[in-house]
């Protein structure tokens, strides 16, 4: 539920940004999937996509979602060098 609230807040904020791009119409996501038990680190809406960084145990990953369909475009694991 918290993740849905974050998504809704981002969509609202994007739609209230005035004349700047992107418009609120670029974000109509109803829900997105992240692993159960994951902790959201950040969520950023830009260029018609929503980028979510999350931690699950010791692993940190980034998922990029399409702002209109809600489909995951890509998942990027963050690894230590």
C-alpha cells in the first residue's frame, strides 16, 4: 500500500508541475510490482518513466517502469566493485 501511495504522490506532483515537461498525462500507472518485503529507497518520475530504487536484504536494485502501462522496462542490480 505504501508503494501505491508513493506512486500516486508522484503522479499528482507530475500533473501539478505547470507547463514543464513531462505532463501528468505521461503518468497513469495504477500499480507496479516490486518484490515482497522490499524497502523503497527512492522513486523518481521523469521522461514518461518511473524509476524505483529498492533494497531487499543486502541487495539493492533499480527498476524502471513505463509511466503509462506500468510495465517494467528494465531491472538493474547494483553491485559492489
